[in-house]
């Protein structure tokens, strides 16, 4: 997009707050509390495979089974949200955004980037995919939001925030819903079916990753005008 202004950090929606485990909102029946409740939610409510993290590390979600993941800088990923279905899950961890896409997309990514003319190694797009054999940190189970009411941090009744650096859901998955129908897929190219189009999503994040890189090396956004845009 020629002349696109730098994306303000405030345009990234706030992530959903995790449940406060002290309030009893975690899934307790047959699951225990804390990380056990989170694992129960992922495996029993969502049907997602998990693996334990290293000692002291969070639970991890297995990729390549129900979904793959595109991991990009958060500023780049924010531009791509319009290409996702409302129920398509998106996670944040630090300054990285993780977009859930159809299983098998990680294998398609190199060829797709080459077809879109984003495949030159020198571009260094800072875009990577997690597929079969991979895993991502499991965000805490999201809690309900109360419109217009947010107790001050540290006050009685304030929701517990995520541990600094921990993964959180920006757009959480829904319990009891099949995630596959909402995920971007290559088979949606050309408007076939109701799933979002993986081609448009990848082209958008590649474009925005390139703009982020140009800004990092001190070249203005106008330098990206000669490149393909969504």
C-alpha cells in the first residue's frame, strides 16, 4: 500500500484477560487447578493436543494437527486481522503475534512466498511458520470481559494479569467449536468455501513484515512503495 502510515501500537486490540485462578473460575471438575485446569480446557473442551513445557516453562500446544501457526511481528500481524474470520484464534507473546492457520500451511509457506515474489532470502521477512512436529506456548485460558468496568490493578476484585512475557489470547478459541472452519487455508483461494484465504493473509503479513524491517534499518515506509501490497 503506497504511502501507508506507520501502524500505531494502539491499533492492536487488547488481549483477553486470563481467568483469576483464585476466584475459582478455572475449570475445576476433574482437572485440578492452575496449569492442570488450562490443560484440561485445551485437551477436553477444545480437543487440542498439548505437551508439557520444560521444568518451569508453560504448557505447549502441538502444531500440525488441528492447526499450524504463522508467527510475525505484532505490528505486521495487526494489519492482517481483517483477513481472518471472527472466530479465527490469534495469540500474542511479547512483540510477536501468532495467527492460527489450517494444518499443512507451514509446508505451503515457502512455495507461496515464492509465488507471491516474497521468496528472496535477502528480504529477511521475520516471518516463520510452525507446523508438524512444532509447538507454541499455550496462552492462559481467557476470562470473561465486563464492558465499562475494570478494577484498578492491585485492587480487591481485580483480575489477575498474565505473567510478563507469557502468551495471551488476542482472539481466543471458543469451547466446543471446531476451529478448522475458521482458519485461513490455501483451498479458499478464489473464493471456494467459507474459510479465509491463506494467500491474501500471507501477502499482507509479508508486505507488513517488509515495512517493519525497512523502518528498523532507518528507511521510511515510502521505500516499500515499489513492493507488492495487499
